[in-house]
C-alpha cells in the first residue's frame, strides 16, 4: 500500500516529465524539427544530436577543460584580474 506522500511524489514526477517534454516539443516546433513522436524528447533535448560523446553538444568543462558560459559569467571579475584558461587552475585560485 502506498501512502499519500508516495502518491504525491509519484504524480509530481509524472508532471515534471510531461512539462519537460512539452518544453522540448515547443523548442523543436520553433526550429521546425520533426515532432511526430514527442516522447522521444523525454530522453533527448531538441537541439542535441543525441550522441553522448559529441564534442559540439557536450559540456566544455568535460571536453575542453574550460569553464562553462555560466561559470565564465559568474567569475568574470576574477577572470579579468588573472586569466587562467584551465578550469582547475581557476577554481583553485578562487578557493
Ligand atoms: Zn552533438
């Protein structure tokens, strides 16, 4: 038997997945992509190629050892003072 909390968290998970699929379908429709099977966007974002090892779609920290755009924005004052292209060096200097 499941309690009310378990039922609520289960329905919340289902709702979150539906919302994320809906967002990706909207992005796909905006860019004129194929939306015949919308649920495929539950596992793959609309603008990613789907290859997990893709250099173009991947995280720049993982592939190039650089900071992400969000991290560059966050640390832009520190970056101007001492430029460190290597993310490990920069994160060491900030801590
Ligand atoms: Zn890709």
